[in-house]
């Protein structure tokens, strides 16, 4: 913070299992004092349980004067109105039709306004603003977790339409082997594939990754097949969009040693001449990028970022 709070935005990043709070100094493109706070969150909980977790996490922050809050969270969500549209997505069903903006404006410390942003958009913009995609004019980014999040940027602006861009810029709308891509690439899909390969009750993805590193052929095969498939699906859109960098984040990107090679192999099946020079990188700021991006989108630095180029 420089001389006052005008350059600082309070931010919440909401995931299916946790919520993170931080204050972002927009001028330095960094978390204030380098600190964030995390609280557990049950995405299957009731409305009051979810709201209480968000407010409890927010109260870790020292908010000294009134100001804006930004909230990054996954869809489907009406980001303009601040109302949940979740149904059948495996989390946040209790927020369906709930006016989260009104509830948080009343409960968050010092909140004068609360804006909502897609968490994948915020993540990719944060990596472009201060992380792995700095200096790149054309950027694609994905997040790997309960599903596949995505965002496309050109000159730092979010692109929703144009050559290679999936509907509304959302990779999860694409299909593989006749099914939505998230039936192949997601936490539940990885666990299901491992169960089918072994006939055993599947552990979580982190344990499957550990087993793959220790020589479990079924575990290694599941990772290889899953991320080769993702590369095949991403190949045509990326060939058309022509990014110079693909940034990968989300919890599953923590197993980068098992993700990178099959992802590259799948991408190369489309057009190896074009993808050969594509930088494929894990996030440099995996725990901070969405916080930074949401703050940028909320302030003047994000005004042009929200506009979609016509091409």
C-alpha cells in the first residue's frame, strides 16, 4: 500500500473445498504484505454454511476503510447480478438462485461494492499481469480440477469469440469421444478411470499421482490417456487462436510431471509445426493469480481487460 487504501482491493477466491482471502496492491501487482488467508469450505454445504465460511475467511483481513471487494468463483454464475446458477455440477447447489452480492455486501468488512468474476478468467489474467504469461500478447490458459476452466487473452483482454475460441471461451463446452470433455478430464473422471483400470475403490487424484510416480502402471496410464485426450481437444482451437503460451493451473496441475508430456503429445497430433514453439507452462503464481486477476478486473487497470476484441 502506498499512501492510502485507494490502490488496494480486498479479494476472495472461492473453490469447491476452500476459500482464500487477500488484499491486493494493484500498484505493485502483489498481495499486500505477501499474505493470504485460507479457510476450508464445503461446496456441498448449505447456504448459511457456505456464506459463513466466506465471511469467516474475509474477517482475517485488516480492512481499515470502506472499499470494493472482488470475488473470483467458478460458474455457472450470473456474474453481473451476483446470483448462483449452479445445478447438477457437483458443488454449490445451495447457492442456486441465491443473491450472493446482497449477502456479502451486508457481511464483508468495509464493503462498498462487491463484484464477481469467473475464477478461470481471473487466474489467466493474473498470470498475464504478473506471472507465467507476462510479455505474451496472445495467451491461452486452463485450470484443472473439478472440471476444466479456461480463458483466452489477446493483448491482455479477455476474448470470448473469434477463430479457435470455444463458445464463450469455455473449453468445458468441447467434446471428446462423443462426451463433454469433463467426462474425460476432471477430478471425478481421473478417479473413475483409475477405478475402471484397477477394479478397486479409487483414491483421490493426489494419491493416484503418487502411485504413478512409484511405478503403478495403471495410475501412469490414466494420467497419460487423460492429458493426451486434453491435448487432442485443445489442438484445433489453439492452432486457430495461435497463442504463444498455454498456462496450466488448478489443483491437478500440481502433478505437472505427469501432465506436461502427454498434453504436449496430444497437442502435437493436430499441427506439430505450430505447436512446437508454443510455450506450455504451469502457473508461476498458482495460489495468487486468481486473486491478482480479480483485483485487476475490479479496478481501472481492468477496464480494458473486460472488453472483448472483435477478432
